[in-house]
């Protein structure tokens, strides 16, 4: 059985009849409805009041990115950098996942409705658009019906790895440009209009760089694996594609490089840039391939937690039935070059995802994976290797579309029944459950009613306690709710560490921030010396701080007592404790605006 157009030419574009436009619209509507159902908790009662539980601190970070970019657009500032976090050194936004390709055009939404609305829109409509884009690619380049393509497109957007990242990583979940890049690359290979298609390919690649470079790197690796597999399976077709590719791709690459030259220079050489983002081994546990993700219908949170880094990095979890079904489809379609090329992508991407040493159920096997060598290449050393199984997602989607089409074409009812049973067994356990949300913590009135303005001068910072970091970034939300009126000391972002400028999460910490974090983690008030007080004064001067603010916190008493010993008496106003440190003496100023001095 076959469901693929085979010829000596590369995979061809299929022109679908106009009569199917209504079905296209229906399919896209179903995708949007599914995405709304997935995120209904985020929309219920308004995005500004809801928080995705499994996003950790990432939702706060992303909303901050959207807010800061919208502010830059409104004030005509450089959207690639800011000093509103990590004051005074700042943050290189191009070297972070700020997604200017969406945060800039959606700035009016952020101005009118706030960054929480932008966050909800990007996730909800972005996931639906991703499904629609894969549906478009599959229906145009594989000889399958629209319903079969709809099944493939749905899997590409709602597969377990996608749902995992849909909690917190729009740069890895909103991938609607990737299928369009592949579509245009196939059109270049087709040779009809290689120059025009090459220009469009360059523009699409440029846009994807401003949406997410890591996703582009993963996709490029998958495309390279596919090209190798297809060239081996159909050398004549591959040779026929070389000439138009040699004409169109260089033009697209040159155009892309011209357009992104300055942003990429800023990313790698601008203020607060870093050389690469180092991390420890982060390969998929081999057992994760056959298990089920936390948010899947058949998921087991204990199993998924044991086999993954966290709930936003469940990058495999396809389950045994899907793997067996994919294997059966590859075998059934093996005589087609497409099936063999897709098999190369599956095997190659999976091997990369296993990391430098293959792990099984948490135990090292002593067997090296290809990532031990491949992961040392430039750019790849910054990638979490477990994410390479995301490259397998569209491959599974295409195989499902091909299988569905082959089953509908056969006249053998037993094969149709077998397909239905196998597909249901493979896909029903993977159905995603709606993402969990909870009410958002209220921002203290100190920030929302403008009280902070009485304590902070223009361009001067507030030191929130505990200082924001990857484990607690609530201060970013407080700053956003204060209309970004003041910069923050330290923060949650990726920046350089040490003389080699290696990338890391959060700021280079100061002694005072380390002391306060120890109190936060232990709940114990340390013995504060005069040396600690002198260091606090030096750190406040480094941060250009006018005020230290302690908001509601489960270790509030211990933190308050420590700050009293470091800085002197405080005052309570607007639901927070404030130490006015203007003048650099590190002692609280007399109460202003009618507030009474606070007492522990």
C-alpha cells in the first residue's frame, strides 16, 4: 500500500481543489477550539487573574518580556536590550527568548489589555496556528486526503512534548513558521521558481529567528537528516533537486543574513551577551520514550517526574503503542523514499536526544550516545539534547497521515479495522488534558497604587526581597503592575558569568543577595556583623538602589529581622515593608506620607 507520490523528482506540491476551502476552515476551527479547551483555565475569569501552575516562574518571565518590548516600542527604544532587570548592567533581550517576532507586532495588545492577555493569545492562537501550518504542509506535499492531513496536523501541535512546552515555552510550542519554511524549501527543490521561493525562504527564516532560534536549529537538524535519508533512498530525485537548491537557497541565506546581521551581532557581542549556555547532561531517559507524559490522558505524574527534568521538559513520552504503530507504518511504506527518509529522522533525532550516555530508568548503561561528540559543536552545546525528540513529532504526524490515507484506500475491511484499533490505542492515551491554572497572587498595593513613587527617584532601582531569580520571580510581576516605572536589582534571565562570559540563569549575585537567599531558604536569622552592613551599603550603591522592599513571603519574619539588622528600622506601607536607603547610608529614612514606622 502506498500513499505517497513517487517520481524521479523531489516531493511535489499538490494543488488542492477550491471545493476544500470550507473543510480547511473547519479543520482550523477545530484546532482553535482544541487549543481554547486546553487553555480554558487561563481564559476563565480573565488571563490577568490566572497562572499556569506548571509554568514555574516562566509565565512571569514571559509576561515581563512582552511588557518590556511593548514599552520599548511605545518609547522608540532599542527592543534588543533593557536595564529594567539586572540594574545597572541590564539584560540582552536578543540573547533571551523574548520572541520579538510576536512581542513587537502584539505590542498594541499589551498596551490595551496587558501582558497577561498577550501571553494567553500567543499560546492559544499560536498552538492552533502551528497545527494549521502542519496541516497545510502535509496536505500540500503528501498525497493524502484532508481528513488524513488534519490528523497529522493535530498530532504535530498537540503531541506530548508540545503540550509540555505549551505550559511555559512559547518559543518551542508556537512553531507555525517551521512548516512554512519546509514548504518553501520543497518548492525551491521543485525548481519551478527557485529565485522567488528562495527569497521567501530567506524571509521566513528571518522571521523564525525572531521567534525562536533553538526551534530553527532543531528543525534544521531534522531537515538535514531527512535530506541525507532521501538522497540515499532516491539519489536520482536528490540530484534533480540540487540545481534549483543551489540557485534558491544561497539567495535566501544571503537575504536572511543581511536582515539579521545586526540583531545577531547584538546577541553574541552586545552588552550582556554570552558565549554559550552550559548545562549538565540532559538526555532523555530511554524509558521516557515508551512512557506517558503527566498531562496525557494515560499519564502518571510519578513516572513522568522520575523520567524527565521537570513538567515543561517532558520531551518524549510517546508510549509503546505509537512507537509500534510508527514502526509498522515505516515497514509497510518502506519501498517509498519518503518513508525511509522519515525513518532516518526518527532514528537520528532519537539517538541525539538520549544524551552523551544512554540512561535507562535512571541508571547509566555505560553506552555512549552520538551526542557525546555532536553536542560539542558550536550552537549545539547550548541545546538541551532531550528536546531533539521534538523533531520526531512532525515525523509521527506525517506517518499517521500516510497510514490513515492508506487505510481508507484499501478495500480490505480487516486492514481498516486494524488501522482504527491501532490508531485509537496509540492516540487516545496521548490525548492532552487541559492545563492546570490557579488564581494569581495579588500584587501589593505599594506597586499598584503608585506608593513606590515616593521612595524611588528617576532611574533608581528597587531591591525586592528576596531578590528575583529563577526560583522566585514574583518581583517581575510587581514591576509590570507598576508600569515598569523602576528598574530591579538582579532578576530571571540568561546572562554572562565569569571572564569567559558563559551563559547562566539569573544575575551574577552580590554578597547581600546571597545572604538574603540563605535566609529565605533556611528561615534562620544570621548573625549580622558590621562587615555585613558595610557590604550591604556597597551592594546598594552598586545597584543604584533607593529602596529595599520586602513583600509577603512565607519567610517574611526571618527576612524582616535580617533586614532590620542590616539596614535599620523600616516602615510598613501598601502591604510591604520598606527601607528607604536614599543617600547611601543604608538606614531607613523617617516615615513619609503619614506612614508609621514598622515594628517586627
